[in-house]
């Protein structure tokens, strides 16, 4: 497997992990449970979780479980606001077009 293929596989695993963890608040999931759910070795989960923790997307609970951080919801809120702004701009354009 080429380095590019490995990077692509890791990106997909990381995204899958975020999707999985998003439904497991507030307790999060253990390394073993994540590995089982994603059908990957636990060592992959450890490596991917470390990357996500370094970037602030995931945190480790005092019990040693992984869970998403508020950064995940902040991104969602920011995206929602951008969609709302876009909808307003489209509505303004439509109104201006109909009036002009």
C-alpha cells in the first residue's frame, strides 16, 4: 500500500471515528469498543485518537474513554450560520430580481 493510500485510509478511519463518537456522549467509548465498531486493530484507534486529541477534536475521559469535544459542535454551529447567511443572500437576490 502506498503512503497516499495509507493516508487516505487513515482519513476515512478518523472520519468514521468522529461519526461513531458523536453518538456516544457523554461517556464516550473505549479503545476496544471503537476498534470493534470500526473493524480495525486497537493500535489504529490509539494512533488516530492521538491525532484527534492533538487537534482538539477528541478528549480522553478520566476513565480512559474517548469522546468528542465541543469543537465538533462549534463547527456544526458555524456551518449552520454559513448556510443561514447563504439562504438570506439568495432571498435578497431573489427579492431584488423580482423588484428590478
